[in-house]
C-alpha cells in the first residue's frame, strides 16, 4: 500500500458557518486558546506519479537572500 499526503491551509479561511479554524477546532475537540493553522490529510494514493528531478526545477523562480 502506498500512502500520500495533502497539506490543507486553514488559517484566514472561512468554513460553512464560521471560520475554518473554529469549525475544525470544534470538530476535533481542540481547546480554546489554540489555533489550527493547517491540516495534513493522509490516505492511500489513487495513482503513482513520476517524481521530479533537480533538472526539472525552474531555477529562474529561485531567489537567494532577496526578492
């Protein structure tokens, strides 16, 4: 079995009725005084994809020590 993961950004987003943070804290029972910034969903991968190599990296998008 091969597992995959997906990063889910929560901070500053709205849920269906409240902020995503409030809805996730209520769902997971996270106490007041804590904030949910993101979640990581883990599950069985639906497909196998070829990995990237350093040669695939567009180095024009990489900045060192300035913007």
